[in-house]
C-alpha cells in the first residue's frame, strides 16, 4: 500500500476533526478489499482511499448489522469537503 499525499492526508484530518470533533484514525486492511488493489494497478497515479462508517451498535458483519445514520451523514459531509479541498 502506498502512502497518500500530504494534501490528501491533511484534508482527511481536517474534515474528520470538523465533522466528528476528534482526530481521524486509519488502518490498512486492503487485503480484505481486493478490488481496491486492482484499481491501484489500473490507475497507478491515482490516490485510492476507502472510507466506511461504523457507529454505535453497527455490529459489522453480524446478522443485525445496520448503518448508524448520524455517523453516515457526517461521513458524507466530510467526503464532500475532502473532494473539494483536494480538487482546489
């Protein structure tokens, strides 16, 4: 997995802080999403980042998995700000 640019990293950190009120965190588990590594091979000059949302009670991959709507709303706003700031 390659490192993301300082501009993208800063944009992610600022958006996370703004919308969630705390520092962002990340971890690399790209092996669980093989499609992303294929995209990286096809577009080697493109920064590919995957975001997901797990809020309270989400119970990922459980029989009662759900999406926490307030967290999802914040993530949608944060992504819009990230795209805008990187495009500038």
